[in-house]
C-alpha cells in the first residue's frame, strides 16, 4: 500500500510540473525568469523571439562583421564597443563580446542557429506534451482517491460511479477504506502494522498474529510470566494463564472466571483485581513452599488450610520449619518430604520421608500358651471385659457391632469355633483404675448393690479370662500400686482368671475448641503415660497385652514408640557438679557415665545404705524430677551390683552377680522400652545385666546424680536418644475419631464422637490390627501340673495326693498322671473323686474316662465320669491294706 501511494504522489507531481511548464512557455512575459525543467532551464516563447530579433539587430548594426578571434575584435574596436566573434558551437553562429579597456568581455549573448531554434521549440513542445500526458494519467489515477468524509461515499467526487479500487479516508475512525465487489472494506495494511506494534491494546499486538489455527496472542495469554503473588493480585490485563517466577512460589496459575467466592489462600488460589480468582495448576500434594506467611507457623497453617480445602491429604515439606503458635487441623494432614517441623505447635506432628513404609507388620504381646491358659482349658469359658466407656457396647459407634467390645466378642468366636463362650460386658463410662479397684462413680442396671466393690461383680461371674480396658481417664494420675491391687484381687478369685490388658490410643489431638485442653501436649502425653504404665505392668507381671496405644501411634502419628534407633545428641561432655539433668525429653535413651574412683571413693558413692544413693531416671512418673520412676544403683557389702526399682514406691530389689568395680569405670545405662540394661564398659561379658521395669509411658526426662541433691558422682557423660521408626499415617484425626463437635456426640457416617471414642474406621485400623490374629485362639496343645481336689466316697477313705499331678493336652484329649495315697478306715472297697485339670464340655459316666490304676494283689480299680460335677469317680475293690500309694493314669475327651 505504501508503494502504491508513493507512486501515485509522484505521478501527480509530474503532471502538475508538466502543466506548469506548458503554461509558462506560452504565457510568460519577456521579462520573466527562465523556466526550470529536469534537463535545465529554457526561455519562454517571447524570450526566444526577442533573442532572435536582438541577434538580427546586431547583425544589422555590425554590418555582418564577424571576427575569427577575440584579439581581432579588440584590435578593430574602441573601448566600450561591441564586436562579434565566430562561435565554435554547432548550434550557435557567433558570440557577442565587448571591448573593456582593451580586454575582451563575454556578454553571454549568442546568435542561435536556425536548427537550434527549431530544436528548442521541439523540446519545449515535447516537454509540454509529456506534462500533459502525465497530468491526464495522474487525473485518471487520482480520481479513485476520494475526498475524506464521515460516511461511505456512493459516487466519485466528479459524480461518476464508484469503481473497484476507489479509496477514501473515514474522518470518524481515521481509517482508509477500499471499494471492492462486496462494498467498502477497511484497508488494514498500515493499521495492522501499527496494531501488531501495539503493546497496550489487548485486541492488538500478538492478537493480530496467527499460529496453528489461532493467534499468537491467544497462546501468549495462557503463559504470561509474572514475578510473584503480589504482582498477580494487582494485575489488570487480559492474560488468563500465568507463570510465577519467584523461586519460593513458582508455579502455573490460570484464571477461573466462574469462581467468585473462593478466598485467597496464599498458595493455590490468588484473588486479583476485580475479584478475579487465579488457580494453581498442579498434581499431587500441596507444597508448604507455595504458601505465604509472616512466620513459619503461618506458612504451615496456610498449607494445612489449602490442602483441606482442595481435598488433599498430604503437604510437602522441603525445609525445616519452627512453629511457635497454635496450628489447627495439624493431625488431619500428612506431612511428607525431606524437611522437618519443630516447636511446641508441631507436637505429635512428624514429617514422613518418602521412603517411609505404610503400616507395620503385626506384633503380638498376647501369647495364648502363657496368657490364655484358663480360657484354653475351658470348653465353655466365661469372658468378661471391664473398664471405661471405650469398652461399651456402643461407644458412640453407629451400631453395637463397630466398637472394641463387639469386635473382641466376634473375634473370640471366630478363632475358637469349638468353644461355647459366655461373654459379659462390665464396662462403665468415665471410670478410672482407682474406681475399678473400689467402686465406680455411676452404677448401671446390673450394679444392683452399690455397697459392693466393682470387682466383686466380676468375681460373681467366675470368669476364665478378664480383659481390662482402662486408663484413658486416668491419664497421668494412673498409679502402679492401684493396678497391682487390682491384679492381686483378681488372683484371689475362687477361680483365678487369665488377665489381658488393653492399652488405648491418645485422644483426638485436634478436637473442637470446647475440648481444646484434650489436644494439649499434657493431655496427649497423659494418655501415653497411662498406656505405658499398663504396658510395663502387663509385661512385668506376665499378663496378656493388646497394645492399641502402640498401634495408635503408628496409625495416627506415624511412629512406633517401641522401635527406636539410637542417635547421639551429646558427645562426651564434662559434668562439673557430678549431676546430669539436660532437661530434654525422649522415649528411650542410653548414657555412658564416667566415674573417677578408687575402692574408697566407690564405696562412698555407691555402697548400700547411703542417704542419697545414686539414681537414674527410668520413666515418666515424677516428670522431670528425682522421684517417680527411678532406679538406685548400689554396691552391696559383698561387692556386687544391686539395683532398687521404684515407680510410686519400691517394687523390686535386684542383687546381681555382677562384681562392682573398685577403680574408675564407665557405666552404660540403656533404657529401651520396658527393659533397663546396666553394663560396665569393657567388661560386658561378665558385667552386664538386663531386667524388666515398671514405668509410665510417653516422653520422659533422662537424669542421674545423687538422689535429692544437686550433685552426683559422674565426671563426664555421653547421651544418645531413641528415634522412633517412622511410618506413613493411615488415618487423620477426623477419620479416626469423627468430626470435632462441641457436644462430643456421635458423628456420621462412621461414628466416633470427635474426641475420645473412635469411629468404626479408627477401631478397625487400630484395635483390629492387634486383635484380629490367631493370638485370641486358645491353645490345644499344652501341659502342666495341678493339685487335684480329692473327695472321699464310699468306704470313707482318707485320700491325699503326695505330689502334684501332671497333665498334657493334645487336641481334644487330656492325659493325667499322678499318685494318690489311700487309707481305709474299714472294709475292702472304697471310692473317691478327683477334679480334672481341664474341665470338659461333656463328661459321660462310662465312655469319656479311660483309667489305668496300679493296684496290689487281688485289687482292681475303675474310673467313671461324674456328669453333674465334672469330676472322675475312682473305685478300688478287693482287699486293701490300711494305707497304700497308687499310681493313677487316665485320659478323657474334652468334647
């Protein structure tokens, strides 16, 4: 377009020049200036005629004298006179010169030859004709350029019809239009170039450049680079896709025009100008690095909020964050990555490495051959569960089949289909071990006599196995002496039952604000405190254990508190006072304690009888003090290592065979779970001892020194702490406990009360993993000894068992082997009954007992079942001495 316009302008100019030359040649006065042309200047017509006339006059004036040279002309003329000199030019006759004081001066005048005049006339005519032709051409071409108007013309300016190619400029939009077969069309050539250069108008610039079926602008609007969230929030352009270039928040965002309500979450949703919502494009988990915040706590809280809103279960952590203010919903998200979270606000929150396994292989603390012997022996055992509300038939579950107790009843039947089990639930809500040891604070319908102790109602049922599920309400008030009293009372029942303890997971750490105290560190650790005490006592007193607290830590917290690796945190450091109390908490630990001594110094520090003996802290009872869970390290008068163990009082004194050193030594103290190991460094083969201890669970504070003094015997110490093995969390708090609510009421769809009663999901994943195992199956191969109950029958003999009887069980058959001493008062026939080690379900009179009895000469012995009393009746016939011993061997079926 530019070239066409330029050519048109040139043609127009040439036409104008040609017309002007022709007009001036014909009309200019004789005195006018010469006419300028492309080839030089030319005279007009009048000037040509005058020039010819002047030449003729000169010829007449000088009588046609033409000199051949200027010298000849000077010689022949006077000063001031004019003379003619022959011209050497082909188009001239002569030149006019003047004598100026004897010097020839050229006047510039010439006499033109006739041919020259003709040539000049021809040149002028041709120039004029060319100008006229150019003018005609210019007129024809410029006719299509119409006058600028505001509305499209319907005819040309000269009144002729519009022609294809006609053009005009619209004065309204200042655009040029061209006339085509379809009418006036805007001529965009120059406008498009300007539009492409336009970097401010959204409709211009790259929007004018095509690419792959659309425009470059459309593509670029999806990938605008912008510095950070702040720049995105104030952006007012038309781009819809953005790439944040800030390294901390980098990522891709896209405008969501349909969203007018989402809040700016400082990570995945940014609210910009005019309320536009920009959404982050990502796969997988939310990253904490995406989140804005004035502090680490604010950043982590923003990441939690964003993940929950986006329906994500994980937040990525790529650096170390220290959180010093409260975090909401911290346990409703899983944190995964190479970073860490620390600070009180991150209590019970751990960052799981990518490699952490999901779930743990089964572990068992319930061994039927040791812990379910009465249950195993009984073909129709009686089972009782007793404790607090967690053991209720429907502890905020959606039915009476989703709680712990229904699960226990169901699984006992599953693993013992041959047994006719009687199952009783004697749990009462909101109770403690102290209440179980005496009387509860509330009384269900079966508790008809409130004057009786709770355990008396259990004894009434004559249970074979008692399951105890208690401790959540005790928290850090649980005490060893109280639990030991309960065990003693159960052992004193007429039929001593198996005892199996349940531990319980800590309560919900993210409850409704109405129960905020339950989510505190003290409350959470309190539940672990009680669970740890129960765990240690079950192992110490060889009782069964279903450790739901340990499994709860794996499922909910992602850590196994009983599977720790040691990590050095303090190298060998001097202990100036001899006492070491670093004030840090851990679960397991080991210390290497150095003592610079001699025989006398060792006696002074460690000999039994010291007022302030050397102690080591072993558990959480007594918190960060010298009391509670401790062990005294002593030297006996005989020179051996002695250990006294305390947990709310002394419970064991161990005098070992380890010789106490008489010189300087290093003592290694290692606490792993409920096992304490003492070892004199360098003499491990002969100077190392390990033993079970009773101690509360949860975090404890290692310390050692002289009891109740600010000093101690140690010169230096090395400290290692235990790091629990990590797992990926299986459940969030809301999944495990139900939605938090101010009434702690049953929640749908899985039950749970959002506080301390699990949902069916939580029950299955925590209790189910430690209960649904063959450990609940009674053993069918066993052996043992017992003292039979012997009752005289006919003949009133005196019957005793000088030694215990032995028994073995193989499947459904029991074999008994023993000795009986019989003294007859008179007569030759007598009978007596003997109790059986395992009471059968059915005992027929003549078919279930096979008895072999050693007798004297002329004597016979026989055995018969007593269906009513489930005992064996033994009869001796024949002459009998006054007193004799007989061997009894019998076998019987259990069912």
